[in-house]
C-alpha cells in the first residue's frame, strides 16, 4: 500500500469528538479541508510530499493555535509513525520542535484568538 491519506487516515483518527469539542472540531475540519484543497497533499490524486509545504505554512500555524500543543504534537507524531518518506518525517519532527516553542505561550495567561468561519 502507498502512503496513508493525511485527512482520512491520520487526522480523522486523532481529531475526534472525544479529543475536541464539536465547535472546535468543526473549525479544524474546515481548516484542514481548505488546506488539502490549497496544498494538494491528498494521497488520492495529490502528492503527500506537499505536506512538507503545509507544515511550514501559516495555515498550519493557525491549526496548531486552534488544536493546542498536545493535540498538534500527537497529530505530527502520528504522521511520523505512518509515513515512510524521510522528508515528510523530517518536516513533522521540525514542526514538533517549533511547537515546543509555543508551549510556554500556551501555559501562560496570554489570550489566543482564532478566526471563525
């Protein structure tokens, strides 16, 4: 079998109603659908290597701010475990390292805002 599909095989497994409230889950799904359309990283007719570009984008940063540090890292760790492509794994590891820098911000009393659709 080829590479798993990011949205259908990875994100849908991690991002569920048990991990996020329904409002945030709906917002996350909208962000991910828009990203898949923009970056074309689907395994079905797209190129999974385009995930690298997505992980380095402001669109992914917006997703991280919505998900929070722990859930974002869990999502990226699943990417590392599921993909065999070393470049995709390296991009996910780099994103985890960058997210670790957000941890101090999340633990503070700073108010984070995200755009509603």
